[in-house]
């Protein structure tokens, strides 16, 4: 095994999670760390998703790191909701400022990671044939990085251009004078469609399930807003860390039933005009009471009908059959009014399914449509997909994807039993995709870093989740979700967009602040629920009921 290089920790992915993990491991803990990234540079999600209109749905002032006062002061965002290019520029600035690239190996994918029981190390093999052994393995592969193109018959026969929103060409795409199809109306489709429509000769959108989309009301940030945030950033950041969504917001006014019909309409109108996801937080029972939820849902349906000139098209775009917020809520700029353009058509593939891809285009409901370009805005194998794409084997060679075949099983969304010294950032069982990802990333990385310090100070070299505690956490995550309306939406939150994938609601819905408190309690109780051990120590297993 002389061909194996050694370090203390390997990190998979150089997005915001991987970059911060590298900084903490190397610069704060003094560990030898290596990062492997399949892209040519840093940025993760924002490196790959360069489709027209790509933009974050979290306010820019909070969609950024909070670990460095100097970084906070020197970077200035220009818009309320940052566009992909600006976020990527920020990621590059961070990489430059903290000299991160010297420990990142780009254009390299991790193909396998095997836990060696004898050496108590992870052996990582890349697609370039490199092998690296490390005590700790940290996955920062992202929640939405395994892009999915449906297996339509004839997909390889199309003679035009094809693109996926999650793998967009860096040089961009020119749609001028072309007939374009966009398949999918989730978040990326809703952002891309208005932009493509402005350039294409003709755009046909193929929609299976209409989404609830709220107006972003994006705008430039004022100098006064930026100055005020910088002057009070510590207070604002502290509030963000305990907020359920990872972004401080206006408290709900109470139940949707606690106000008159007129008051309810006025409150919803105020939030609609303000823009953003705060619309869903006007009332405290929108996510848990179906009747209360229907007030907000019907308000949005009425706004869609108001915005679209053709009643038949409007009804195709009006969502029914699931509560608002049960699927990922979208933010848009001019999405609905785009269907008023003469060069835009909408086809419901729920009513007339896509039968096949042909050399000239698509056959849908017996009709063949000809296109020069097909854009797949068909989403991702979310949360588990990026990890299942790697052969990760724990004790006795157990394959992670086999363990997760009936649904992901984690303790705290960070670790999984029988996979020692493996830490998964923003994995299933954590708030991650339901909260500000940067807040979730910092909390996870800081928690793991503190655990590694604890191991060092107490002479431990190995940490592993206890099976019983993992079972209790999975049960807790499911129970919390069952008290909400989230499970009533067939969404990628539960793997419903992937044929054959186990239907399990994956994120932790109690909120980032509640989750942080639980993680802090686990750490304060000497990392209960984990087995800590070393060659010179008897095994020390600490466990208790989650949340007790």
C-alpha cells in the first residue's frame, strides 16, 4: 500500500461547505486536509448552475459566511437576492482570501471510500487513480448536485442541442432564432423560462405539476441598507443562527383563524407585495393546518389567474392537490406573465405525457413537436443522490447506498452507524434544504470541528453513531414531519421525483434554531449517542433519548 498518500482528513466537494470545512480543519485545527472537487474551481452549486436567471432565494446579506468579521466588512452584495455570477464571485473571493485552492484537487471525482478496520482510516480512491488514506472523511457533496435527466425513450436520438440546468455550459447558450423546449417547472425552470423566452424564437414549456411561485421583488441594495447591516452584523448573525429558517423574519401574526377575512386578505397582500418567502409565515398554522394553509394557497391561485391573460393557460398553472409550501416554494421574476407572450406555449404532460424524444424533438400525446434545443429543468436526485453515487463502505464492507435502500438513516443528519469517522455535512436528518444553507453549513462544520477537538483532548481517535440513537433520531425526524403538511406533497424532499426511490421525508422540519440547540446539548453531554474509542482507551459509549 505504498502508493497511498496520507493526511488527517479528506473533504469531498469544494462548494461553500467544503471550503469552510477546509478552513476550519487546516487553519484552526492544524490538520492536514485535502479536498477533492470534480469541477475546475470552487463554488459547488453555483459553479454548476449557470442557467439563465439562476439566483438564490435567500437574501444576500444572510447568504454568506459569518465566521470572519473582516470578510463580513470587506464584501458588498449588490442585490437583495444575489445572482449566480455574484455568488460565484464571492466563493472565489473567499478561496483567494483564505488561500484554499492549494489544498483542493480540482477536476477529480471520488469514486470510492473504504473504511479500513485495521488502520482505522478511510481509503479514498479517485477517478484519476489517486489513493489517499485519512483518519476522517467529510462529505460536502451538496444536497442538489446529482442532476437527473428522465430516461425518455429515444433520448439519444435527438439531433439538436440538449442541456440540463444543473450542468450549464460555462460559455452560456445562445437561443436566438431557435425553437426551444423546457421540460420542468420547478425552481430552476421557473427562473430560466422568463429569460429564455426573451431570446428564443419560440418557447414551449412542458409542465407535469404546477408549482406555487411567489414574486421575489428583487432589487438593488441601497448603500444605507448595506451600512446598517455592517454596523449591526453581529446582532443580525446571532438572530439568524437561532431563526427556524436561518434568516431573521417578521414573527407570525398568529393563527389564520384569529383575524377577519378582510384582515387576512390585507395581511397576505402586504406580504405578496413585499415579496419573498415571508408570505408563508404570515400565520403560524400555515404549515400544520390544511384549512389554514388553504387561505394562503387560494390567495396565490387568484394572483396567478390575475396575472395570466388566457384563462385556460392560467388554470394549467394553478397548483392543486397539495398544500402550499409542501413542495419547495419558488421565487420568481416575471414567471407567470411570461405566458402572456406570443412566443410562449404551455403543454401539460400530466394530461398528455411525453411519449418519446425523436430526432426532431418530442412526441407528446400523439403530437410531435420540433425543436432546435431541449432544456431539461428536471431537478436532482436530492440529498442522498450525491452520496449514493460514491461507493462508501463502512465496517465489514457495508455499502452506504445499501444501508439507505429503504431510506436514509443518520444520527443528527451528520453521522451514520457502522461508518466511523464519517461526517456528512447537511445530510438527510438535518434542516439543510429547508433553511439558509450557509447557516446550516457553518453550524455543521463548527460542530464537527468541536468534536474533533474533543477527540484530540481526550485521546480518542474514533467516533461512531450508536445504532439505537440513530433509530431514535430517524423516528424523531419522521414524527416531527408527520405533524406538518410537508408529507402531503410528492416532492424531492421525500424522493418522489426519482422512480424507485424510497419515499421518506428527508429534512428535519423543526427548524435550524431547534436543531442547533439539540446538537449543542449532545455535545455538552460529552457527545451522547456516539461511541468514542482509541487503542489506549476502553470503548466509551454515551447514549440517551434524543431531545430528553
